[in-house]
C-alpha cells in the first residue's frame, strides 16, 4: 500500500476526533429518529471531511481516494448510514468541481463543502437497479436546455438532498450510449420529493426517492453528456464498491473492539471469556478475515489512485468484505450474548447496515458474474 501524505494522515486523525465527538454519541438517536443526522454535516465540514478529494481551487483538500476510503471506514465503524450520507455529499461536490461549468460549480460547491446543502447521485429507479442501462427517466431537448421526467428510488440522501446529479436517457432504445447526467436543484419547480423510504434500519442514510415532472435544466446543467455519462457512473460505482468494502471492515473492527473489551471483564465458570478457547477463536477468525478484506480494499484503492482499471479488484473487495462482515458481525454479537443486544452497543445496527452494504452499488451475485467473466477471459 502506498504511503499516505502528511495532509492525508492529518485528515484521518481529524475524522477520528469527529467520530468520537459527533457520531458515536448521536448514532443511536439517529436510528430512533429522535435527531437528524444531517445536522452534523456542518460540523464535519470544519475539519474538511466534505472536501477530501475536492480540488484545492474549489476549497477542497485535493487528497487521495485512499484517504477518503480510510475516513469512510472510521465513520462507518460508528454509523454506516451517516458515513454513506457524508461521502455521497462529498462525491457530488467533487463531481461538480471537476466537471460542471464554472457558474454551476460556484453556485453549489461552496454550500456542499460547508454542509449547508446536501448532495446525492440518482441512478436507481423503481424498475432499474443494478441494470443501470435500463433507466427510463427521460431527458428531452427544449429551447435553452432539457426537460426531465421520471422517478428515482432507493437513493442515499434523497430524503433531504438539495443538489442532485440525475442520470437520464436522452435517446430511448440507445441503452448506455444515450444516458446523460444533469445537475438538478430540489428547490425548483418540477422536483417532487417522495415519502422517505420506509426502511426499518440505517435511517441516517436518508434513503428516499423523487419524481421529476417537466423539470427544466439549462444547457450548462448537463454535467456528463451521452457517451461519457455511463462510463463516469461506472467509474464512480467502482470507487463506491471499494469504500463500502472498507466500511464493512470498519464495522467488524468495531465489533471486535467491543467483544474483546467485554470478554476481559465478563466471567463465566470462574474464567474471563478470553480464557475460553472457543470464545477467543471466534475473535481470532474475525481478525484473520478482517486483515484479508482490508488487503483487498487497499489493493483496489491503490489502483484507483494510480488511474488503473479497478473493476475486478473492486468487485473482489466488495464481495469478500460484505461476506466477511455478515459472518463475523453475527458471530461477534453471539460472543457477547444478550449483552450485545443493548442499544449502548452498535452491533445490531452494524448487522442491519451490512445487509444494506451487500446490496448497494451492485449485489454480490452481479459482482460474482463480473469476476467470473475475468476468469473465463475473452
């Protein structure tokens, strides 16, 4: 793994402090919907967590993907949903800073970096999930721009996003070749937010949907044109697979920390739990698989930072990390017994979150097909 820069190490330490001060103390209340996780975004902006990769010219830090991945892991160790929410806002700011017209970027990027606005990227539709090329949201040319019509569903941050990167089909029947991406402002006519997705866990992701009905985009609000948008989306999805893998590692590491601390003080049959061979082996197995998952995520992140093809590496990292987390978080909860069910421990939230992790940015089954194609060869 390539060495992180001093600025990246400083950002990671700032993230660690932010997690201790703002995320861990509030995560349970976010899950109970007693507080709103988006209220913590301005606090995350102060140490620059919303601009890690954003170019310095736009007020960001211009750091590596690996740095962002490390921060995502720390955030997810406390609350996976908030980590997804923050990183998605960051990604919209980065996309607009690099690709939008100067006017559009200046209109939105400063507010995204400060946490005054929340961003999301909208690909998924009620009838198009992993089959991204099948999206039906339509973009039609009109005088001075584009008219957008369609629905998006199961989108991180859509429950309250202000600035959205929306992918739409400009030429029905052309599949991926006709897809473009547009900057959408939720305050404009034609944007209709739908009721928050009724999920029973991971509320801090802000999962939701919206409708566009005769929504008008100006010409300069096309972010990625047909022929480029699909490739740009796949690049972003591959990156997401890598940081989601790291997030799974963060949750397992947190579970191990909790179980190990509990095992030192809990005594059964005259011994601490750590003195029972079978009990400590469950932690040892988790540690071994955690190291393997981190190695896969690190290798994929290094490829991203080097500008190399990462499709296969990203698929492997996400498949292994989500499987590893699903297995070992359940085992770690079992190792703590009924104590682990208490709200003071995040293990139940982690277990729910890792099921989400297995579905976002490509299901395990779809990614297995990606790896199988590599094995088969041309």
